[in-house]
C-alpha cells in the first residue's frame, strides 16, 4: 500500500513525524511531498533534522505567495507528482494553503483523501484557515478528528461518514521531543531567563498580524506587559511589524526578548519553563496545556474548545483588563483528560491501512 503525505508548513512537519513512524510500522510505502510553503531553515529544515523526518520524494518549492496563487501552485504541482506516484490514499494535515491545495489535487485525481485534524472550526470564513478547513472537510473521505468537539462540528455540517475520533498527534510528539530537564535549564541560561519568570509569546496568524489596526492594538497590548516575555518572531509577523512601522516599538521594549523562530525541542523546552503562554497559535495552546502551562489567547475564539472550557486557556483577545486578569487572578485548570489521549498516530495508521481503499 502506498500513502502520500502532503506537508509544507511548520506544524505539518511536526505532525508528520509520529504518523510516518506508525505508517512504516504498518508496512506502508509512505512517501512525502513537501510543498515548500515554509522554506527558511528555522521554519522547515530544523524540523526534518530534529524529528528525523523522511526525505521528501518531491519538493514543490511553492515559496511565498498570496493565498489564491499559493493554493493554485500546490494544486498544480502536487497533481503532477501524484499522477506519477499513484498512491492508494493521500493524507493532508491541518488547515494551511498546502492542506487545501493538496486536498484538491488528490480529490480531482480520484485518490481517496484523509484529513488529519478534521472538524476544527472557529466559525468565521473570513479566517483563511477556516476556509481551508471547511472546504477540505467537505471533500475528504476519511476525517480524523483530534477532539470530540471536532466530531460534533462535522455532524452539524451533515458530515458523519468516514469520521473517526483519533486524539491529537501533537500529544505523542511532545512526549518524545521534550528535552530532559538539564537541557531545559541550559537553554534557559543561554537565553538569560529564569524558570517560571517569563512569558512565552507568539503571534503569526494572518487575522492577527495582517490588519494594521489590529496589529497596532496587539502591539499596544503587549507593550503593557511588565514582565519578561520571550518572543520568537514568525517571519510573517516580522514582515508586517516592519511594513506597518511597528518594529521600533516592539524591538525597543525592554521586557521583550526577541529571537528567531525556535526549533521544536527548543520550543517545548522553553515553553515548559515559562510562567504562561501568550499566543494566537493552535499548536502552542495545546502544547502549553499538555505541559500544564496556562495560556492567554490573543484571539476572540478558539478551535480548541475543550481546553478553553475546562480551564486550560483564557481568551484575552485585545482586551487589556482581560490580559491583566489572566496574568494575575484567573484560575486555570489542567484536569481535563479528554484531549490527553495517547496513540493518535497508531489509531490513524491502523484505520487508514485497514480500509478497503
Ligand atoms: C501558515 C498557515 C497557518 C499555520 C502557520 C504556521 C495558511 C493560510 N496559514 O501561516 O495556518 O498556522 O503557517 O506557521 O496556510 N515566510 C518566510 N519564511 C518561511 C515561511 C514564510 O519568510 O519559511 C514569510 C513569507 O514572507 C510569507 C509569510 O512569512 O509571505 C507568511 O507565510 P505563509 O506561508 O503565508 O503562512 P504563515 O503565516 O506561516
């Protein structure tokens, strides 16, 4: 059996790791197409190295582009490779432009499609990732959901066939990739930080950083912080901060420690030692939850409802009083075990290989 995974952005490289291993254990000829949506070493290469990912069979080198052009490039280039590879199924991950482009290529060629992280919703089609999710799920044959809420969301859209609750692949990767405590302490020292005395700050979503007013308000919010915050800056965010004339404000803030994007093990190490995460990222809010680090969400909504409703995260949006509440008095709770479910990769691989494709 031949299965092709289509990946291209940082979070997809991470999720590929456990699923690749599980598929190989199931004796699958598992091949990878890397779209190249992310291409800087710190956004792509470092994950191949740290997570021992297989060398992609093809690199599509789509690079940077506006969303329609990027989806079109992935679709066209992935389709030409899939014709040669003739897989029994294609797997796409998450909600990026590579997800949608890869999904369209597979379905238009009549190849069964599986979607890892199906069913997540923020219910706002103006968010690029939401459009990618909704369209991908609508055309996917095998929908692998990380949470019960994701299954419920699909049901509400009339999608019930091929839906399977698998758990979160990130939960498995995290357990394997978290460096030992001596290494964590070394990293803290290297960055001049003290355990539990700093915040871990990330921003990257286009609906947070592409709008000038919203980014200005976000910067104002961050500027109100009175404690150290480690800020690994995503390339999109850096570009937009410079374009909107906000880079000076951010880079001169003495509480912010601005660094390049981190590798995976460094991210987990430093996040695990932080007092709190401040983020708009889907991945970081789960990793923080699994590491029992409280998260303040710099968005008005979250797709990870179970974490939020059980008390692992707190929605701040752009509200300064909420930020203060989150930083000082809000009570967090990490007892919910529903989404802490090991074995997602094995579950997906077993399911995928047992299907009569
Ligand atoms: C993408 C995904 C988002 C995911 C995120 C993880 C979409 C619509 N969004 O957002 O769901 O959470 O990846 O990071 O697919 N750039 C570089 N070097 C790189 C990669 C990007 O400089 O290695 C710059 C480019 O100038 C590009 C910008 O960052 O224009 C944004 O990159 P893009 O691929 O559009 O998506 P992300 O913002 O990373």
